[in-house]
C-alpha cells in the first residue's frame, strides 16, 4: 500500500510540474501577444493620423483658389 501511495505521489508531482511549465509557457505567449497587439495598435494610430493629415492637406489644396480663376479675374478688371 505504501508503495502505491509513493508512486501516486510521484505521478502527481510530475503532472504538477508539467502543468506549471505549461502555465509559464502560456503566460509567456500571452505577454508576447499583448506586446504584438500593442505594436499593431500603435501602427494603426500612426497610419490613421497620417491619413488624416493627408486628407486635411488635400482639402486645403482643393479649397485654394485655382490659378486660372485668378487670371480670369485679372483679365476682366
């Protein structure tokens, strides 16, 4: 009976160690994934800001008075 208990104890200790290792691996993967998502989020923010700046400068260019219109007004006067 004592021998069976010793075997079971050893089996449980081995299983526990394997579980601890698996948990550590999963926590490392979680940390890596969190870092990756943070980098992706930062890249998204940079691209959205760049697109916003580009759209604003395009709007400013489109709102500027065209050169032809300025020349036409000068001829009329």
